C-alpha cells in the first residue's frame, strides 16, 4: 500500500503537474505547453533586434581594437629596432 508521501516520490509519466496549493494539482497538456512556448517565443523575440544591433556594434569595436593593437605592435617593433641599432652602434 502506498502512502501519500510515497505517491509523491514515484515518477509519473503523465503530463507535467503544477501545484497550486497543498494537495491541489493542475495537469498541463501538450497543447498548453506548446501555447506557452509560442507566447514566450513571440514576446521573447521582440528585443532580439536591439540585441543583434548591439552585438554588431561590439564586433566592429573589436575589429577597430585589433587594428589599433596591430598598429601599436608595428610601432613597438620599429622602436625596438632603433634601440637595437643604437646599442649595437655604441
């Protein structure tokens, strides 16, 4: 014989249940879950355009930073060559 606590612990292969209050459960059917997913999809996508623009802006900033780093690396190499030439000449 199963007690109430044992029944809560056994896996249930039916639809997901939501507890409203102590002892009250609501079964969510497949259609309800699909409807919830569609609502989340529709309203969740509304701000992705802004996010995509922000990501594109960040990508262009990264490209600019890489160019600046390359330019500084070239300048440092030039300075290093000048320093090596002056120390060799002494």
